[in-house]
C-alpha cells in the first residue's frame, strides 16, 4: 500500500529527481546539465510513500491559472506501484487540489511509449503533438501532449 504526501523540503524532492536513472529519463540532453533543483515555493511535489520510504514523486507546476502540468517519477524498482500512484494523484486532484485548477496536462517524449500508455490508462486524452521539442539520445524528438479535466478525473476516481 502506498500513499501521497506533500513534499516538506526541496532536498527530499531532489533525492528522487536526481536519481541517476530517473534524471536521465526526465532531463533533456545537455552536456552541461546541472542537478535538478526543486522549487517548492512555486511548484507542488507530491511524494509517493511506501512503508515510510519515498519511492517517487509527482511534480505539478502551473502552466496558467487553471492548468497544472504533471510529471511522475518513480524509482525503477518500485514502478509496479505506478497504477496505484496514478489513481492517488487523480484522487488528490479531484478532492484536494485547489479548485482554481481544472485541468492536468502531460508532455511525454515519444521515446517513452510506456509512459504514454500509462498516462492513457489513467484517462488522459490525446491533445496533440509538440513537434521536435525536446532533445533525447542526441536527437530532437516529438512529445505527446495529453490532458484530463477535473470533471473527467471524477469518473476515474
């Protein structure tokens, strides 16, 4: 069984996001890449907890006054908790997220089809392609753009 809790410090977020396997997946190719720095003042991080151990985190940050961008990061050895973590973040969005936010958006590099399918499994709808918008493995690649509204999420939770 897992649960979510709001991040209390930037350090706890950075420990997850700077995990070598995770950082390699979330960071754009950049030979001068610096470690991830969490901004817990303007972004929201929901920590994924199993037995008092942090196994991942959701990053949510506003794109405007009604939409949050969302990204999931779960340590590789705990990815089997992904579906439950997805259900919990949608429950949080419906029940606890400030009411002003009515939509979640996700952008997923096309090099990660498993993440695309994970997102679709949780009710997100295709909204388009952000063409050649991120550098991965030395190439510019497209990103899938998906979204879910608060009303749509209510039917999933």
